[in-house]
């Protein structure tokens, strides 16, 4: 009886969830299926008929620090558009959920990179090059956790932490939220400068531009949105952004992907990345 | 990698960027013999700079008891184990380091050789480091002097290195060294929290802040330094072990500069682990009661001579050296120049204006047990 139940359960599990799809037939390009309704839901049915491109990932081994040991071999990519926005559904295997920041702890993440301009003379696939910039939409697991409700507090990382006192909790500031915020900011220079690497945020995705390794900077527009969920075998993340300028059926573009596994100490340049792949509107 | 000259090694070495020395280089001398581990420096820094969220376990200044104290755990031992033989050639006119630095030992794919402490390594600063390793049975006593009947307090801040490991490690150029004073800073607007600097600083003096997601470090209280005032951990030091200033390379040493005098002229103040190759700029007068077989690894081959000079200064009537040590902690202002006039030691600012003078010898004041003024007998507390 027990074994029948177990088999039934396994059958249900196999039937459900995006992680257990049938063997994937990969398209050589990333094909954007147009006329779709954009969603941030990685489990929405809109994705079911969308062709999958299996992006082969290689180690970042051009600039130091390099990734010396390969991790994520491939990433499944799907793309849809409603004529204004483009949405990517990105799924990969990662058996650990790394979303708690801390010393020597790194976050799972994924990034989509597009040339800033459609041009036959494409920028270098590793972060672009001087005069030929790239646009990057970058999703991170810890940002997702914060957007999903994790408190901006040390006890959300170390539940047993008991800080005795913060200056912004001082008695004289008790009834003055502005003064409290100012006092807190005094000890958080990165936040004071608007460099929101951690802390409250409304999007788990960041818009960036680059003109070569080491030049990554906030993009002029904060137009990307996203949502990532754990699958049984890793992550499924949807990233949306406006269609690249000039991108159409007649005028294809290029796209590249990078993925970070926190448990493998991947951060910054230590990542698995792809080369350019054609991005085609269907 | 570029070739640069590191005078502490007595040779050229490889570094990520070409040599470009700051026009002035922040430097300090800490006299270990005077430190009482009261941690006032640690608290002065903590309350000034690191009282925010995510900085709970961050100590830009810390004091640890050597040989068993570390913050973070085993910060020096881990790297010493990774580094090759660390051999010095002492046969020539000046010692030359024959081992490899952290830059020269960088494994394939890395900018420097390093490692990253984990959260537990930061979790117990000073806990247990002075305690007995085991229980003491009733009636137990010590018949002989223990082989290692010594320890000393090592106060540490960022060394504002001439060749910073943190700066070399950052793939984004988010760390910079100020050309005007050599202070090393993390640009909090540019840092993306990769923690490469935490990995690359052998002294583990860059810390990851999990609430801002960026790395933070000692800023040598640059807003004070810009006003000619010494940093918080210096002016609050109870033991008066510290003096802040600027150092010149040895070929430009100026004996009127107190740091140059102690480091280059008297050679009593030595860099911390010079073999790492960073040309660190906090110089230590080594503890004179510790076997130099131990301190030599920590402060380089100059230890024996430094201990001898310091030990014999009073007996040799070296009034300049003993007098200058008395200037430590005598003013909160930066004393970029000094001089001795008879039995007075004078601290001056960069323009030559007197800041303070201290006597070579404090006068002895005897207080009679009976206070005639108040008609009371005073006793000293035990
Ligand atoms: S001590 Fe560490 S943090 Fe300070 S400058 Fe040197 S390498 Fe950088």
C-alpha cells in the first residue's frame, strides 16, 4: 500500500513543476514569441509552448579573478514579448539556495546582457568594450528574499543576534523618525550614497551598463523587473525589460547570459557566462 | 603585473599597478611595550564609525593578545601557512627578502594569494585568548617558569599600505589610495560587495557589511587628519602607545619627522609582517620581553637590533629616543616635526609651529602623608 502511494506521489511530482519537463529540444537561437501577455510568474502556462534555448555556460576566464572550476553547465532560456516588453524565463540547476548575505557567503544570481545598440559590429561578449556598451539586467537571490518580505534587520540573518544598542535607537530620537533615519544613514555610507547592495528594495533586479570588465555601473533607466522562485532542482527566474531599441523581426539582436552559484563562491567576475547568441523575434 | 620597489623587502617585487607613492604617506608608530589592552582605542573607533546595522562584529581597530589571540580567528596563521619559507638574506648590508609576497604567490586566476574568514571567525573577539587552556587541579602550582611565560598585546588598524592587497584585489577599482596622504579607502558608492578585498587583505582589515552589502574599512579618521588632528584610536589611547604622522621612504628620511626618526634613523619601529609585501605603514616597537625567534617572523629581521636599542636607550642616555617616546599621546594634534632642546621635547606642526612640549623626565613630586592645608592625613589606596 505504502509503495503504491509513493509511486503515485512520484508520478504527481514528475507531472508538476517546471523542473521536470520532458527532454528539452534546444533551439540554436533565443526565439522571442511575440503577442504574449507578459508575466513575472515562472510557473505560468504562457511559457509551456515557448521554445527553449539551452545556453551553454563557460567559466569566466578572461580577467582576474577568474572562475577556475566550472559549475553551472547550462541555463534554459525562454523569451516572450507583448510588443513593448520582453520577458525572459531562465531556469538552472542549483541545489543550494544562497540568499543570506554575510562574510564569505555569496548570492545566487543571473544576468541577461544585450548590446546597447543593434549593430553588426557587436561588442565583446564579456561585458562589452569601450565605445560599445552593453545593457545588463541582473537578478539576485538575496534581493528576491528582501522583496518577498525578509526584514532589513540583522536578526533576519542571525536569528539569535542581540545587538545591545544602535545610535538611531537612542532615547532622544525616539519620536523623530527623520532623525532616526539620519542617524542610521550616518553609519551606512553605501546607503547614503544610494548604493543599495542590500537593504530595502522594491525590485530583485538591477539595471546596469558596462563598457568592458570592471566598468559595470548603474544604468540610466531602472526598467527591469523580475521574480525568482525556487524549483525542486534550482531556480526559475523571470526578468522583464523593454524590448531593445530597434529590435524587430527584421532587425535581430544578440544576447548573453551569466549565472552565479553562491555556494561555489561565485561573485562578480567569478561566474559562468555564455557567448553571444542570436536573439530573434518570432 | 608591474615591478615596484618595496624598501621593507630590500628589493623590487611584482604588484598589480605601477609604483606611485602618495605625496605624503599616513603612518603610525605603536609602542607595544606600553599597551595595556584596555580596548579604549577599539571603543573609540567603534562608537565613532561602526555602530550601525551590519557593523556589529566589525572592529576597524582591535587589540589581540599574542600569541593566542586573533581577530578574525587565525588571520595571520592561515596566511603564514600558505606563504612559502619566508626567508630573509641577512648576509648583505641590509636584509633582503628571498621568499615570495602575496602578489608573487598569487595562484592562477587570482590577483593575490588570500583567503576569506567566515562569520564564525569574527564571532569571538578576545574571548578566551588569555585563559588557561585547561582546568587547574586543586593544589596545583608551577615549579618552574613556563617556556612560553610571555604574551603581548597587538593593537591593529588598517596599515594604509603602500601596496595595498585590498586595492590590488578589487576588479572594479573601487578601492583607492589618496594621493595627498596615502589613506586607503573603499568607495562606498562604487563597491559591489564582491569581498575580493576581504580575501586579499592579509591583515583582514576590510570587513563585509551584510546590511549594506559593501565592504568597509578603517578610514584613518581622514576628516580629522585633514584638520591636522590624530585619529580617534590615537587620541583616546590610555597607554599613550600611539603616534600618527607621515613617513618618507628611507632615502628621503627626515630625522626631524618623528615617524622617520623612529623607523629609519633609530630603526626601533618595524612593519607588521613585511614579508607579505604590502609595505604596511603602521610600525611597531616590538615587545622587548618576547623571544625574538617569535617576533622576527612578525616584524622582520630588524627585531634584535630594535629591542636592543629600545632596551638600552635609558642606560645609554639616548635622550632623543627616550624623549621622543614621551611625546606620544601628549597632544591630539598631528606632530609632523619634533626637536629636543635640552631636557624639553617639542612637538611641532608641519609649518614648524610648536604644539606641545614635554619634559625629558617628569619631575618627582612628593606628597606628604599629612595635608597641612586641609589638616588631614591622606593614605594611598592599596
Ligand atoms: S591593511 Fe589591508 S585594508 Fe589596509 S590598506 Fe593594507 S591591504 Fe588594504
